[in-house]
């Protein structure tokens, strides 16, 4: 299934599976964007992932980790 920036929860789940030993509270947005765009299922324009969507992804990832 192809993921786009709007698939915040799916991206958060994929990141938690890809980086199980990472505390998402300490991931900066540059690294987060790189990790999202590197996901094999991710198929969207990397430039469309602004700060608000990265914040939403990080928040969802934190919830997944807890």
C-alpha cells in the first residue's frame, strides 16, 4: 500500500517498526523527513511534508511508542 503524507498513523506505525530502538521525542524534523521518505511504501513528493505534518507524524509515533 502506497503511503502519502496524509497517512500520518500508517507512517508512524511504519517508523516504529523500522526504528524500534528510537525514542521519537528526540528525532529532529530533518531526520524524521529523511526516514519517512526512505520508507519503501512511501510514494509522495518529499517537498510536501511540511512542519505541521511532521509534527503530526511525530506525535502519532510517540503515541505508538507509549
